[in-house]
C-alpha cells in the first residue's frame, strides 16, 4: 500500500488544521506582508519566492523541515499508514507557508512518490496533485 502525503499551508489566525500529523510554524521568519510590493501577492509569485529565498532563516527552516520529513516518512510507510498530513503555517497563510509547502513538496516528490499540496488560506483553496 502506498503512503499518500498531504502537505498543506495554513494561516494561524484561522486555526491549525485538525487533520495534521505534524505542524511547522514559520511565524518567526521574515514576513513578505510587511513589504508593500509583496503584500498583495502570495507564495506562488516569483517576487515572494525571491524575497524568501534571500532569507537565511527561510533556507535553514526549509532544510530542517525537509530533513525531518525525509527521516520520518519511511517510518509511516513501515507502519502501514495510508496517509500522512503535514501542516505548515504562517500568520495569514498567504506567503511563507504557501511557498514552503510547494518547495518541500517538490523535493519530497523525488524520493517519496505521491505528495499532494493544499493551500487552506488562499481564496481558491487550491489542491495541487503530484
């Protein structure tokens, strides 16, 4: 049986998703919201991604989350779990958590098969298949 992994972004101001097995908090990272040109954008926009990739703390958090999940996903497979839900949150769920979710998912797809992403706080509530 294949393990299905969902990585979802969310905004803490709307509450933590109830289905999360792991929750990561990005609120300590620099917030694009406070840069006026980035405020109306989200984590799918290149300008936001470039801003975040330029932050050392964002890169360090990315590495930690990626390494943590790389280490623990195989244990969930071995325990015959059908699914694993990872929630990554920031204040409003628009910038940091959206980009981190997509960045982590893209890397994990190289080793762990079916990885879905969902963005709970974006207006379109987008579900992105592998």
